[in-house]
C-alpha cells in the first residue's frame, strides 16, 4: 500500500532506530516498526498521542523525548506489528493506539462464510437469528434486573 512512498521498516532493536523515526517524521514518509513486544519505548509517546503543534513560523512540529522539536511531515504515518499470537498490552498503551487483530482461525472463517451463505440463500433465517440475538440480550438485561 505504501510501497511507492518509500515505507521504512525498522524494529526497536535496530541501531539508531530513533534516528530513522525522526527521518520519517521530517520527510513525511510512512514508518513500520516490526516485532513490537508488549512494552513500547516511551520516546515515541508524543507520536502515539498526536502531540504535534504549530510553531511560530507556521510549520507543524513534534517533540520527541527531550530533544528539540522536529518538523512534522504531513504524510507521516506510523504502523506497528507484532508476531506475538495473543499480545496483552497494558491499558496505557491501548489508549494510545488502535489495535487490529488480523489473526484468522479456521472456525472463525467458517462461521463468517456460513453467515454469508445463509444471508444470500435464506434471508428469513438470518432475520430470525438477529431477532433471537436481540431477544437473548433483552432477556439477559431482564435477568440482571431481577437478580439485583
């Protein structure tokens, strides 16, 4: 997707990885940080929190760590991936990022495909399923109210 835009790929273990981050920010290029573990280096918090600011000269800048502010390229994008099968990030990381789970299981895929086939071939069955799900939710709420 960003191949034509010279996406740079690094890891937190790469030598001078912060310099690569600054380069991508300055030049407005997309950056992919691979093999992220459950702890993310705090020096990129300002990127994750979108703490860009407008400088006196009218350019957007961002301050990383305790260094001077860097010009912020408008096309800069940051992506992070992990190879961990089921990562559990702490809440302070979850509020800073959007997590997308691309893990596909056979049973999950079968369920999605079956749902699509039912929708196409027997829409009345799908309508009944949706009504049952709504009814079950309503019944759960009623049960909770009665228990309280």
